[in-house]
């Protein structure tokens, strides 16, 4: 049976905080590259650096933050990270208004916002584990996933309209204030949060920095999913700039067609996330991870066969729709698996290590994809990436780790 019981008032406030910041980020999607081009007249190399360097530096900053988050109450950490993101994002419209905005500032803001996001998500995941019952984790994660995809479907088109009406920094203002509203929603959760057994520690030990990664790599199932995630996320994200060049420059797609090609398929995120709980209830967690983890990668090769005109637009939408349905079903199952197989006292560090690894994979494969496209062509690079990703299911867990999960749950609640 699929669980239908309510998850409680406290979860509702956490979900509201996630939703408001997700929609703010959706409105601000692509804002920094847009500002770099329109306001700062940045070169193509600078725009590429902004997309890769800022988040990568942010991931490095997040490494020492992970144990700091682990040993503190999670709600104050989430509120602090929201306030940090509000403060750094707000500097962009302020400096723009006075004519002081620079490319270096965008890099710094991008890095700090990325680090704060990783720390916030780590604290949020650890807090969620204490907020809902173990058998409701999949329902909760599916709701987050559904919200994320709906924000991507709605946000960028509205953001584009806002930029056209109010200028290049309009969506950054909305994004910044979304973090204030998120902080207010987290404050409204209320209640007493259990103190970590190490919450009194003032210093981060050297061993704490890699403890989350060590836990992932020592667990067969988590290790397989982590390596698979690095490969799949990196290769899928590497296609975005290549597809932009192919569609806009070589095939002559209009900007509105390009936006539609990515916004319309996000409806699939609502479909997949809503199916996650009932599909796992029917087929089991391990079977879903193996089957859907394979299905999400078989479609990417289709992007290499895009042609001009309506047929090409429909091809991109169909390929992206199939990928997103699979990803939105798969992602909440993986998120639940991570929490089920990680002791509560290591959740923040494990989630941080996961996010840092994913960001590293995206940076590496995006750079390699760009080099490959320069040496050949965007279409050839898309074909090679589409063929390469077909090997990723070999990294999925081969055995069901249910006995380990039960042991982990017993340890967490003992």
C-alpha cells in the first residue's frame, strides 16, 4: 500500500522553505551568464568559466563546512545558510545599480552561493531524517523532487519575461529574497531539535573532512550509486552547452524554441516524482534503482540526431521528457536510500561529500565535452557522450543492501 498519511506541520514548513527557494532559483536560472553577457560584455570563455569555476570553488569551500554542519543543530545552520545566500546575492543588484558590478564579483558570489547551498542541503537532509518516519522518507523526497521540477518548468520562462521588462538583475533580486522567505519558513517550524552528541566541539578534526566520503566508499551500495551519479550527472550536464551551440548557432533555432525545448519536458518531473512511491511499493527499491537507473541514460544519444525545424524541436523535447521522467522517479529513491544507509551522526558529511563529488563530475565532464566539441563538432561530441553514458548502468548496485539498511535503521534509532 502507498502511504497517504500526512507528514505533519513541521514537514509542511520545511517543504514550504524548499519550495520558495526552488522557485526563486527557477526565476534566476541562468541569470549570472545573462548578466555577464548583457551587462559586462564578457567573452565566451568568461561565461564558461562562470558556469564551471564558481560552483567548483564553492564545492571546495564546502569541504570543511560539512563536519561543521554535522556537529550543530540543523535548523540554525539552514537559517544561516539562507541568510548568507540572501546577503551575497543581494550585492549583485546593489552593485549593478551603482555601476560597480564586475566579473570577479559574479565569480565570488557564485562560489559562496554554491558552498552555502551544499551546506544547506546537507543540514536539510539530516534534519529530514529526524522530522519524518523512516517509511515516509520516500514520500517526503518525492515531494521535494516534484517541487524542484515544477520550479524549473515555470521559473525560467517567467524569469526571461522579467528580464525583458525590468532588466538583467531583476531575477537575482527575486532569487535573493526567496532565501529570506525560506529562512522565515524554517524559523516557523518550531519545536525542540535534538542536540548532536558532538555539538559541543569547537574544532573540526582532520579526519572529519573525509569521513562522509569514507562512509560512502566503504558501503558497497552507496559507493556504486555515488560513482554512477558522478558519471551520469557529469555527462548529462556536459551536453547542455553543446546543445545550445548546436540548436542556436548551427541549426538556427529561435531563443523561444530553445527555451521551450528545456521548459516543456520538465512536466515529466511531476510525473516521475509522483510515481516513485507506488513503483517502489510494487517492485522494490533495488529493482527500481537498477531498472530506472538504466532507463534514464538510454535516451541521451537521441540528441545527436536533432535536425532543423519542428521535427528537431520535437526530438529534443521527447528525449528530454524521457530523461526527466526517469530521473525524477530515480532521484527520490536514491535520496531515500542514502538516508536509510547512513547513520544519523554522519548524514550531513555524507550528503556534502555526495554533492561535492557530483559537482566535480559535472565540472570535469563539461570541460572535456567542450574540448571534444572544439576538436570535432558539437554533434559528434553529443554522439560520443550519448554512447559513453550507456556504460553507466555497470556501476549500479549489483546486490540488494536491505540487510545493511535494517542494521543502519536499528543503529539510528537505538
